[in-house]
């Protein structure tokens, strides 16, 4: 699905300055009703089965309620929900606009919890936009606000977010040290959610630094600590990828199959199916590859750009593993075009590197599947996670 917001300019909204009280009083009393009627007509022209349509209609109703009650706070939850949706769709500039609007609308009357939550979300979106300096300032501001109200959980979330910013900057050593400190503090406060996020952050740091075997137990601990199903399924997705990296394909497939079986959010299921397709080609399982290829292909028009680019990339790698280099080249070109169009620079570099060496992998692709799928040396922690996943699948 292509989001309506995808057509917006990729910049902040140029909102008009606030009007003074004289100008505001000069406005016609029924001006809001005309605006609301116009919005209602516009929303009725949008696809009725779209998630974004539902958010926009909900936002319109919340605005009407806020106007009637003369309470701007009533519109803030709808704005935050819409911003969260936009962030999930990777419409990050638009999400940032909505979050800043929520802060402006709420003003000084904004509840402490909403003010902290908004700042944390602003910081997270800024981090995803690679605006690291601004993200760190936003995390620091959120921590100060949370500490002033005794919200220790949000203080921990701010510190975890700041550490994740260090990871994005490439300062893995300092990020790991800070996350271990945060984990100790979270354990001392018996904060399960913060513990889960700290473990997940440590898993990312260790995996990024080339230590996936050390990362896997942290990822599994995050799975055990999280209480909401969506977070647990996202952790299983990351866990499946890490297990595949170390060659434990059976455990990777168990984790990913559990996601598909559970019927998690569609974006998580799409990622899991793509990785299951990748697992099948890794083992030179042509039947399994084609089965997951078909299921992913049926979903391609609904995938956001980052997931779609990953699908084409993994499909291209799979075709190359089966010696279908012409089809692989077409898929990799499509992956590159998709990633470039979405501004996914790291993925663009990765696809270009893989594409340059595509023909050189012919000899490796002819190796027996047993040698390709042979698991590497496993640590005791990895063996424990693998056994737990085998039990989870029964």
C-alpha cells in the first residue's frame, strides 16, 4: 500500500505563526465547522480499507471533540497514534511533523506523561533520520522531564535510546558499556520492559560488532522479558536472522515459523517469510524457496519500501544460489532501484557490493548443500536458546 502521506514534501510543515487574540476573535464563529466539513469530504474520498484513512478520520473526530470541549488535550492521543503509524511506515519526516504539532497543540497544558512520551518519540524518529545530535538532545530533555516527575521507567528509556544513538554513530564499545550499566539499573528497579530493551540493545551491539553467538542469549532474554506479543515477535525475527548468520538454520526456521504461525503484525510476518525464503535458499531447498517466494510475491504490493527492497535482495541471492544468475541480476537491480527510491543508503551499498560479486559466486553455489548449511561452533548459550526454541515449536 502506498501511503497518502508519501506524496507530502519531505520537509517540515511550514505552519503559520500563532495568531494574536485580536485576530483570533475576528474569525467567524462557524469557520471551524466549514473546515471540519471540508476535511470530512476529503476523508470520504480516501480508500475505506486503509489504515491511514482510519487514523485521519479518528484525528478529525478528536479535533471536533477538542473544539466542542475547548480542551486541546483531547486531540493529542490521536496525533500520537498517527505519528506512530507514520513512523512504522518509515514516513519519518511526516511523523516528526505530527509529533511537533502534538507538542505545539498541547503546549504548557500537556500532561507530564504525554510530554515525556512525545519527546521520546521525537528522539527516536530523529535517530532514524540520522540526526544524531538532535536525537541525543531530545533524549536528554526527555530524561530531565521524566526525572522531575519521578518517572524512572522513562528515564531508563531515555538512556537506552541515547545508547542506541551511539550504536548508530558506530561507537559500539561505549554503547555496550552504557547498556550494561542501564541493564543493572533496570534489574535493580525490577523494570522488566527496560531490561528487555537493554538486552535487545546489547544484542544489536554484539551482532553488529561481529559477535552474533554472544548476541543470541541477550535476544532470547529480551523475548522472555517482553510482555507484549508484538515486541516478542520482533525479537524472534531478529533472533532468526542471527541464528542463520551462525549457521543454525533449524533454530532460525523454528523462530521465524513461530512468527508466521502466530499471525503477528503483517510487517513482522512479511519479514519472517522473507527470512524463511532466505533460509531455504541457504540450504539449497528449492521447493521450500519457491513456496516462500510465492507467498512473498503475493504480498509485495503491500510491503513498505524497506521490506520490499529486502525481499528483492534475498530473492536475488536465492536465485544466484540456485545458479539462476540472469534472474538474480534482474531482482538485484529491482532491489537497488527500490532502495535508492526510498533513500535506504546502507542497503544500497550492500546491494551494490553483492551485485558486483554475483558472477564470482557461481563456484561457491555449486558446493554441496551440506557444507553450506553446516552450523558453526556453538556456545553453551546458543545451544540453550536452540533447545528452548525446539520446545517452543512443540
